C-alpha cells in the first residue's frame, strides 16, 4: 500500500475507534510534515496529516491522523496515541495496517 499526503478534503471522515502509538517525528519521517501544526496545546488537535491510499482493488480512500485532546505542547519524540479518521471503519483499519507496516521499516 502506498500512502501519501493529499490536499483532498477530509470532510466526511471521522474516528472509528482505531489509533496508533507513534511520535510526531516518526510520523513525519514516513508521511512528511504535518499539514496542521499548531503544537501549542490550545486546541483539540496539535498536529494532523491528511493522507490518501489505495486498497487492494485500487480504490482510493482518504484518512486523517491526529492527536486528540492532549491540550499541551507535545515533544516531537514523545510517543502519543494518534487517532485515525476515515469515511468508514474499513478505511481506518487499512490505514492503521499501512502505517504500522511503514513504521516497521
């Protein structure tokens, strides 16, 4: 699975109870710089990425990765629970599996 950042709108994505443990620096290494980066702890989300990937049939889907309600500045090397948002549960499962695979490299 190829995962890449996208400028596509994440409208319609939501949390389907899938998360991933990682650091900002590790996610930045595999995905690129966060598209939202206001790491001051004042908002519900400090950093987020909107990504695009394809399933095994070649269908493209959009998903988001974001910290949720940390309400503090995060160290870039600190491991945090990041939420995965997608249009449905299947998309978030596929996204989680794809990210975990990239993290093992």
